[in-house]
């Protein structure tokens, strides 16, 4: 069965006789949909095996010049990568390279390296390595995949600096036409070293839904599978491999039967709707139940594409990404306060978003990050649990940051149908305080002569069990609810998506998760308020079928999945989905739920997976 991203599969199935060239099946995590047959090419960033540890006092000036030259060379390379990305995936997505430039130019990062060279007499290589590793330990101590992925970008900057210090020049050798990159981790630098048009697939050990490489793979419709351990031991450059980005499976040197099955499945496969083909028809099950689809995004430029595919609006806009892609994010309002974009910079982004969506609703999540944890600003020695100060808690602790975002958002609401939702709410008290802050900012703007054209709806994100069990009280102060299934699953099951040791527990099919989802749907129905689902679960036809059966009618997912999921929903029966969902709710164990799904539901959606 296709697992939700983050649901790790350690199984490796041997097929055929012994030997490296035998056919071999590897199971992992599907991150970008599609199936492709091509040639494997191992691609890894350069890492020096040996370098000097120390320098003498009289060498400091010379070594500082080496370091500064490596920084300048890296800056030029990243600027070139940004231009290439802008041409390939659009100007708005090219901010991915800016994240690397921000790290490279971060004052604290540079200062710590220079201090090691000048004061401790470290070689530049050692100073870069130890500073980067210190920062990496901070990023990777955080449980949220978004910030763990930012750690990967810091690692990429480290590798680039070290390569430039040792004057290593890019890739060498002949590159196959049907190129499938294989590596423990494919970084932006590795990806940018190849022509995207020739990259037909990606197979990696480490990557997540929040990684920039995953974002590019989905935007460019490149099948991608992650979570395969000991990858470079199983797949060599030159191996023929079959990558199934729908099921999360990779076949090394597939058999004739497997290859023929691939070709026949491609010819007989239900065609994915063209991402550029307008689809304004309403989403509806075969027996007439309306189901509304929206997109999750952090990019204004994706909105028009999503609407063309038939999206009803934006179900989740991740506002925190602006703090990453805008250089103004390096400024601080005061020590210990998260970096703040100016009100005008935020307003302009929100206005562009509102104009792009037109009359369609946009649910904008207020800043969902932790104190001191935004990229390139972590402080050495900082420790934080991702169950700590984040989301609405952080906003309420730092009202000046919160009010600045709300001012920009409320001003921009005059240009479209913008709405607000608070993340990480755990009580009605937090919802009340957040709502009161919105009302205070509205009054403040009106006193300044800013005319607010419409009432902005204010919703709650249901991501923690406390919100599930107190939702009736919370909904007295919220206009709608949006379930973040990724967080709700990991907090309900105490199983982090990024923790390899327990990630096999992470599943939307766990009885406790199903019961929680049903509680949310029922509470919203009682209050006559909309219930959205914004997590990865909404993007897969099987899970969408169960969600529809539980009572949800508003699903938000990655933009490339909208047209395809809408097509799948037209073949579903709401009455059958409701019967199946009610039966699943009665099953006492995870094993029983999985067994029923595999025996009675999975086959219906084989080949309709959508990462």
C-alpha cells in the first residue's frame, strides 16, 4: 500500500539470483508522482577526505584570503544557479538559491568561521566544517521537517565552500540521456549541475515534502522516491532502474516481465489531466456529493496554475516561507524576537496573492515557526522541542510581530478574499486572544483611515489532540477549522515523521487518528462551519475517499494533484465511502484497519496515487 510521506518502509525485497546485477526491488517513500524507466547516475557533492587542521600565526592573512576567495566564488556560483532556476522554474521559485546566499552571507556564520581561523589558528577547511556542523546540530535537533531540510541547505553551502577551497570543478564523465539521479541526498547544488530537462527521476535516501529539491521535482513533474537506505550500495551508475513515484518503489535492473508491465501500464494508465488545461467543472462524487479542492502553497505564482486545474482557492498559504525567501528576514525587531519582514513587504506579497486568487478564498496561516529557529538565525547552544513555542503561542508572546503581520494581511484583504487561520491552537483561550488581536488591529487601521472592505474570516488549525477534544468551545470563536493531518498524526501517535525509529507508526489509518478526524468533522457539522483538510493525506485518492466518508468536503493539496484527484473523486460513491469509513471506525486495531483497507479498498485506487 502506498504510504503517506514520512511513513518509512525499511523492507528491501531481493528478486532473482545473487549478484549486484540481479533484479532488485527497493521500497521507500513517494515524494513526486509518476513512473519512469532510465539509467542510474550516482551524484554526490564533493567532500574532502583530508585537509590541514591547524595553521601558524604568520599564515593567518594568507588563509583568510583563501577563505574570502572561496566565499566570493561560491557567491558567483549561487548567483548563476539562481538565474538558471529562474529560467527553468520561474522567478518566484528561484528564491531557493537565495536561501543558500543568505546562509553564505550571514554575518554570524561568517564571523564564527573567521574567529576560528584568526583566534584558534584553524585552517579554513576545519573552521568551515566545525562551524557548519555546530549549526547543523541545531537544525536537526528540531522535529519539524521544514527546519531539518534547511539544515540540508546549510550542509550544501558547507560542501560548496570546501570544494572551492580545494578547487574542485563540477561533474565529469558522460551523462546519460534518460538520467535518474541517485544519491543519499540530492542538494540544490547537485541538481543545478545538470540540465533539468534531462533529469527523468530522483532516488534518494534523505528528503522530505518540505525540501526544495522535492518542490522542484513536483514543479517539473519528475518522479521521486526517498527513504531508501544504503542506496549507493544497491544502485550503481549505469544500472537500469524503474522508478515508481506513485507507490514509492524502485526496481534495479528490472526483469523483462517488470519492464513489460511498466510499458503496458503506461499505455493503459489513466491519463493525468494536463496541468495547464482549464477545469472549471465542480468536484463531485458519482452520487452527487460536492467535494471542493484547494491548493497548499507558499508561492503566489502557483495560484493561477491551481485555479486552472479546478482548485476552488488556496486552502493553506504558508506565510513563513516569506521570511525565508526575503532578505529582509535577516533584520530583527529586537534581540530574541523572530526576524520581521516590514509591513509593506508583507502587504505587497499578500496583495499579489489576493489579486491572483480573485474572488476565490485564500486561507493564510499566520507565522508557524519557533522562536529563534528561522534559517540562518539559529544561535549556537539553542535548544527547543517542536512541541514548544511556535505557531499562535509565538505570535501571542510577541504581539508586535503578530500585529505587523495582521496589519499587512488586513490591508491586503481589500484586494481579494483573504482569510486568516491560527496554527498550533490548543485551547479556546488562545483562539479568543488571537481573535481579539485581529479586532484590535482592525480598529487601529480604521482609526488611521484604512477602509476595510470586507470582514475577514478567522479560522483555527486543528493539529494537536487538545484542539480536537475542545473543538466545540474553540469553534464558538472561529469561522472555520482546518485539519493539519501531518502534525495531528505525529502528535496523536507521539511518532515524529522525521524519526526513523518510530516513523513506521506514522499513518492516517491509525484508529486514534480516524477517530480524531471524525470528531473534527462532526464538531464542524454541529456548528455549521466548514472543515478543511490541509495535510498530505488529502492528496491521495484512497485517503481522500476515507476523508469524504468521514464527512469532509473541503480538501487542500499540492497543486499538481488537483485535477487528478478531482477526476478520481468523480468515480467515488459518497454513500459507499461513508459505509466504509463507519466500518473502519469500529475496528479496534491498526492491523485490522490496514487489513480491511488492503483487502477491500486499496485495489480501487491502484495507480491513482498522488504524492
